[in-house]
C-alpha cells in the first residue's frame, strides 16, 4: 500500500477575513502550522501545502519540517480549483494510496483526521466524506485512482464537487458526531466562534 498524502490548500488572499488566514493564531501556533502537525499526527505520511499569496512567508514557516513540502500555485487568483490541481501535480510523484484534502481555514484535530482515514480504509470506498448531522465536511479522503479526475477539474463545473458527484455511488458518508468537521473560518465571526467552541 502506498502512502497517505494530504493536500493542504493555503494559497488564497483571505479577503473576507481581512488578514491572512494561514497565519491566524490557533492553539499556541498558527493555523498553517497547526494544520500541518494535525495532518501528520492524524495519519498522513506527507503534507503538500499549496501556497500562492505571500508564498515565501508561508514557506518560511514550514522550512525544515519533516514530511512537509510546498507547491506554489502562480494561478491562485483564478480560483481554488487551480490550487487543488497544483497539489495533485505535486503528490503524483509520491505514488499515494489515499489523498486527504483540507483547506487551511478548516482546523481539524488529529483524532478527527485519523477517524476519517480509518473509515475510508475500512469501507474501501473511492471517496469518503465526513458528516455531522448529515451535512458534509472535511477532510475528504480520496482513492489515488481518482488522481486523473482531480487533475482535470475546472472552476466552471464546481471543481471537486464535480468529482464527488461523478462517483456518488462509490462515495461513503461517515457520520463523525463532531461539529468540528464543518468549521470553515471565512470571516472574523467564524474565527471567533471556533475559538469559543474550544473553550
């Protein structure tokens, strides 16, 4: 079995947040560093971080960290799809067995990531989407045989959603019972709510 490779998307400008989300404080670190550590502790053998806006600054935060590499997406202003494709190109050389996809503004603890991965491997589905009260969240686990599909997504057809729709019959929805899998820190209000939820 090949490795588990995580793609962490961190290329955007964070316009709605008003400051770079990757560098927001989170549990004594930054969101970026917390997410990378959580993915590795949660079962990823390697994390590929896709950077774009202020790339050099984010790369410097991860310099020398074992199991982590960065992929620069020069086209990040054209949408999240371009970042996912940049991540897919970067992971192909590692010949992964499973790909985990997560955004930097979706903080998840290692136990949650581990649970998603465990469910995915146990079910043997092509795609595993964690849910809370029936609503889909992240990280999404995808079998490596779908790399060609991921590599050809387009913004116009809703990117990753088009792939999950195409393979709906081979998709497992795993109810995890934790609201954390729905956290998406797009605005200062979202960020504040997530901080309060941990207290």
